[in-house]
């Protein structure tokens, strides 16, 4: 329990043998359930999940007995018979956590990149009722940015810009960060089972939250990389995510600024895009057609395209104003009563070393 709220952590894993066990073992003691999801791995991930689930669950049983163990961390192993993608694995964990009555549901990837010491800072604004959803952000510190490869950093910055446009959360950064937490009420409100199954799940979830006008938090934390390898296939990831982002942007504008209530920014976006396309097409026609004065036609096309671009920029400014304040920046360590880094950290280390969970699902039975 964290401040009187039940906390579940979903740990999606695909071919993470050698990493997933440490993630399970180092989970903080205030976590009530760990949902370790093997997304049809082809290595020893499932065996590692079952073994470490058994260890943590048996330690709790030995220490507290069946009655006392009910209040300790329980590891729930779940296996997909077929690969469903990163989003599909998280959705399986979300569904099970809601069934078990978790109040706050976090996600930590099974590759060990996410330091469990920072989990408290991610779930804190959700548990406090300040926001519906919180996500990690590795881009606040120049030092953390320099630990990323140039390719990873470039891709992250590009996706940050595109996701801001798509989701309407104009102040967020690092949208592909899977270190997240969400309230059970917020999760039920987004119809998460219909969201994207692949790596675009996080972008799709942000879009769904913005349509509901839910406040979110950007929680800074240091990047941590080891010998893990990305399983993203960029040849399919980039075009699919691009299509998802474009669709979500159009859907968000239609829902928020046309169907729910009309807002002039919808007209700015539509007319601006149309004028830009007409201007560019007209310019091309002027250059290629022998029957048109290239200079006059080019100037007219440039004027139309310029008006279109200005309309799009004005619509964007209106969009930013409409969504201002929806992103809460959590850039420093927790303070006040909730800053338990010292005391809770020592307690966490003791519990991780000597404790673990209950015997429920420690047998490794399939749930997926």
C-alpha cells in the first residue's frame, strides 16, 4: 500500500531473460501486486519469471504465514501464448490489476532500464490525486541526454514534437518512456482495450487521456542503460506510428473542437492545411506549365502557401492555450511528508532482501 492506496505494477517482458528476475526482486515493498507478463518470449524469460515469482511468494509465506502474507507483495505471472506487442502486454496487466482492485497501476519494463528507487516519485502525484497519469522523463537533464546514443536522442526529440501535436499535451517530453502510473478511474475512462497493441500504445494512451481532458505529470528521472537490446523494428514502427499520430491528431481536433464544442482553431487548422497544399501545388504547376507566367504564378502560390502556414501556426497557438496547465512538471525530488527517500529507502532494501509477497500465483500457472 502507498498512502492507503493499493499499488499494482505491470512488468511487460519480451525476451528479457537475465533482466526480468532482477526487476521482480528489487520491486519496492509498498507494491501490492507485480504482474509479470511474458509476451510469448522465445528465450528463458518465462522460466525466470516463474522462478523469481516463486521465491518472492514463498519468502512472504515463510515470514508472515498465509494471513500475514495477504498484506505483502504478490507476484502474478502471466504468459501470452502468442506475441501481442508491447501495448498488448501492458493491457493484459492493466485488466488483471483492475480485477484485483488496484487503485494505482504502474508500468516498469522488464529490461531493467527503470530504477525501482524512482517508482515512488512516479506514482506519488497519482496517489495524491493531483493527476490521472504520470510518466517518466529522461530529457530534463543535459547529463541524462548525453547518456543516450545520438540516434536514440534524435528519435526521442522528434517523437516528442510529433506526440505534442498529436496528443495536445504540448508541455510533455520523452513520450516513449514506459515508466508510468495511472489511476484506476482514469484507466477505466480511456477504454484502454481498444488502444494500439504495439510500441505506439503510449502515444495512443496520451491521446485518449487528452480527449478526456485528464491532467498528467512529467516526472524527471535519470536514464539507465545496460546490455539490453531494443526489439523495435524501425522499418514497420516508423510508418505505423506516423499513421497513428496523424489519425489521433485529426480525431482529437474533431472531438474536442468540433463535436464537443466548436472552436476557431479547427477552422484555422483546416483552412491553413488546405491553403498550404493549394499554394505548394500551384507553385509547382506554375514552374512546370509553359502557359503560365512563372514569376506571377509563383508569387501568387507563395502568398497562398504563406497564408496557409500562418493559419496553421495560429491554430497551433490556440491549441497550446487550450491545453495549458494539463502537464504538471515534477522535476525535483519529493518533498514534505512524502519525501521518504532515506527512511523508506532503507526499509525497501530490508524488505527486498528478506521479503517478497504471498503464495498466490507463485506456482507459475498461466493467466494469459
